[in-house]
C-alpha cells in the first residue's frame, strides 16, 4: 500500500521544552490510526505537525513523497483536514455556512460556492446525520451536535487524510459509536485515511487498524491493537494498574482500571 | 422536517446575485439619505429649487447653487466616505481580532492617525500629501503597537488587545492635547477639530484623493472576505482550512490603516461608527463577510451622512461636531453590547 503521509524522525519542542522526539511512521490510504497516550504526551502537537500548523524542528513530513513544507496552505487543505479542539466562533454562523467553510480550499477566485460545493456539503451533512440542523445557528447546538458539524466540515473539504483531535469528547455513548462507525466506513469506502487522537482506549481498540502509543514524546509502541493494548504497556504509559482482556463481542482488547 | 431545513439552508446560502441585489438596495438607501441631507439645513432649500438646480435653470451665482455645491455636497460626500471607511475598518478589525467590540476608534487607530496628522501640521506639511501620509503612518504605528504590546507579553487575548487600544487612544489624545495647548493660535483650530470630528472641511480636492483610496481598499479587503469568515473561527482553524493567516492579517491591517489614515486626516476623530454599523448589519444580514463588508460600508456611509445632518441642524444655526452625535449613540450601544455578550466574549 502506498503511504499518504510519511513522518521521518520528527522532533519538536516549545522553547526549551522538548515535546516530541524520533517520531517515525507512515499512514496508508484507507487506514485508521489511533494515537493514544496520557495527557502531555504530545498527541495534539503531533497532529498539528501532520497538518503543517507547526513545523518540525527535526526530521521531515512527506505527503505522497512531497515535503509538507512545500505545500501552499490551500493545497495542503485539499490533502489534509483537521478537526481540532479549538473552535470558538465569535459570530453566529449557520450549520450550512460552517460546513461550506470546508469548501474554501476548492473555491475559485469568486469565492462563492457552486453546485459541486453544495453537493459535497450536503453529503457531509448526511454522513454525519446533521442535515436536519442545516439551517440552525451553530451557537444553538449541543456540544455533540457541534462536534458532528465540525466533522462534516472536514468531510466537505474532501481531503485524503482527516486528523481528529479527541472527536468523541463531547459525544454520548450512541454518538461515540456512530462517530467511530462513520470514521471506519469513510476509511473503507472512500479510501480516506484517518488519524484519531483519543482518550477512549476501548473504542480505539475496536475501530482502529493500528494504534500508536505515545509516552513522554516518544513512540512507546506502534502496531495492531492486540500488540499495543496490553496490560504491561498501558500500565507503563499511563502509570495506572489495569486489567486487559478481550471484549467478548468484538474480540478486541478491552481495558479495565483496577 | 430535515429535508425542509436542508432545502431552506441551501436556498438561503449566499450567492453573488444576492450580494449584488442587497448592495444595490443599500446604495439606493444611501442615495435617498444623501438627497434628503442635501435639502435639510439652516438655509431653507425646497425640493422645488433642487429640481430647478438639476434642470439647469439656476444661474452659477445663485445662492442655492452655491450652498448646495460649495458647502453641502462636498460635506455630504465626505461624511459618506468617512462613514464608509470607518465601518469597513470596524468589520475587518472585528474579524481579524475576533473581537466584536473592536473598531478603529476604540482601538486607538483613529487617534494614532490624528496624532500623525497633527504632527504633520506642527511640522508645517501641507494637506495635499504631508497630512494624509503622516496620518497613515500614525495609524500604522498604532496597529504595530497593538500587535506588539497586545500579543507578545500577554498572549493574543482579544480583551487584552482592546485594553491596549484604550491605553494607546488615551496616550495619543494626550499628545494631541499637548500640541494644541502649546501651538500658535492660527494652527490651533486646524488641530482642534481632530479631537471632535468635523466634516465641514470637505473640499472636492480632498474627496478626489479619498475616493480612489476607498475604492482600492474595498476591492482588496473584499478579496479577503472569505478568509475573514474563517479567521473568526480561530487562526489555527483558518490555517487548517487553507488560509495564509499571517499574510491575510498583514495585508488587511495595512489596507485598513491606510484607509483610516486618509479619512481621519480630513475628518478628525469620529467614534463608534465602526462599532455600531457592523453590529446592526450583522444582526440583519448575518455574519458572512462576503455580504457584511458591502452592507456595513454602504450602511456606514448612510449612517454618518444622517448623523452629520443631525449635527448641523439640531442646534441650528450653530453646529455640533458630528463626533458628539456618534458618541451620544455609540457609548450606550457599547455598554449594551458589553453587558449582553460580555461573558461569552471574555472566553478567548
């Protein structure tokens, strides 16, 4: 499989505080990678590096063999979309307006959306089950609804890779499941690669193809969930005693705090 | 229900046709306000004599013609230009700083600009080039100070920028007061009017300088209207969606500074237009800058023409500085907005 994103020996720090070191892995087409790790392990920073918001101090990131730093922002936005935790709209925008913002990198010089853009936005709204909210103001929505709208915006961007920074943090159980199912189906049907930062180890275990476990800015382990989510690894990284068994319904590793 | 909502949302979306139609309607309103302002004033001019003027039956020396063409028309056009620029500047500042309370006056950009203009007069520079150039430099200096002091030490919190603007405003106003207090008498009046805002100094020569600057500024800023929509969601988010944020901010700040510098050089300090008009426009037309920019700027022109008409008629035959009228309306409006939205806006 051809890698879409390649990270080679990435290092980064804020001032003298070194946050990430020697990070190297590849993201393939249609693959879903979960990034797990305790608070402060560098998960969100890693996503920002993959989206070019931050530039690595060491190493290189390639998008299909082309250095990420060579991309114009609008071209990069056609390749990689990100749903970050920082999304505070200062002024009232409708859900449709917010989702259409995802079409920004595709707009011509007139800056107005055409039929293709509307189609992409409607498909994204449908995929995230937010089409009934299209005319509502984003301000009026619950945290979970807002999160789904922001994912719809990322889908409307029609990227090859979507980076999600804790996408299920505001969602209830039903929507958490739906969100992961949606992400999985997008990966499989459209060949879209997804990288998810999450604190939900069980859902990541169930839905991700591979898990990258970060500890203090370095990769502790990278592999399929069964290899990475073991009692020893989770206890070492999270500094917390756990019991890991297999979920009887899915057969995937399941973590319980002791 | 879902389908209906979806269809409504699609139909309500912004199209170039909708922007043009609403802009044309707003321009008609501006024209009507301008015509009304032309016939209202201390000297009684009837609609009949206005008709005679347009039909060409008035002699060149007719007092009506002189009042309309030499006094009222340049003043009305200047008011329109200034209102246009201040409102446009307000919309753009509010988006760039992600602060609904930002406007060129509150942020101190207007007073920085007036400081530049006063310095030009002190140095004996002329109104043709010297005063507008120094005024632009003053506006630019203020924006630079805001960015440096407001971001480096205390982070990019929008309320910090606002406070910094208030401080810069007070500082430049104090410097202007100093020069007024120590200036020779003949220069005093030309400096004094900057503090209160005065549109009576409108001359066609000035207007021919301001007009093209505003047109160019509008064209450039409109090019960035989509970018501004995304910046209101956060600079990081805007960058993720494909906006070159640093470049956009640099160009927009530069263009707004130029525009504010040029109008303040000929109008002085007129406050709160850039706060009130964009808010009213946002309440009526929504937050999309592709529509908000034309609505605010044309609406601002109409608003200031109306305010100036009030300023020159309310205590007729004397006049009030137009800045007094806008401050009377703007200060309570500011407090109203602060109380209504303060808690939400305090999150950064």
